[in-house]
C-alpha cells in the first residue's frame, strides 16, 4: 500500500517544534546550590576600597594592620 505524500515542512512547523522542544527542556526548575557554612578561623580574600587616610591610620602601627582592620570591622558588626 502506498503512503500518501508528505506535505513539505513550513517555517511555522519548524518553529512550533522548536518551541515545544525548548519548553520541554526548560520545564525543570534548577535547584539552588547548597550554602556553604562558614568555618571559624578561616579568612576569605576580598577586595575592599577604603579611604587613604583610614588605611594610613591602620598601617601606622606596622605589620598586622589587616588584623587591626578586621578587629575594627568585627567590633562595628557587634561580634
């Protein structure tokens, strides 16, 4: 038995199929990555912009100026 001739694809058919495939592929909601817990005593490197006079104030005491800034920030945060 002969099959009926297939009708040629049109742009609308291709678009409809592509949209259906995209919807199917994007249905699943991605899970958020688990939050990592802070480990006490471990420091994280960051970039911080502070005024030059504030930096000079903490650096006047010599080595350990980063620790002094950290302690001042900890005190300001109420910890």
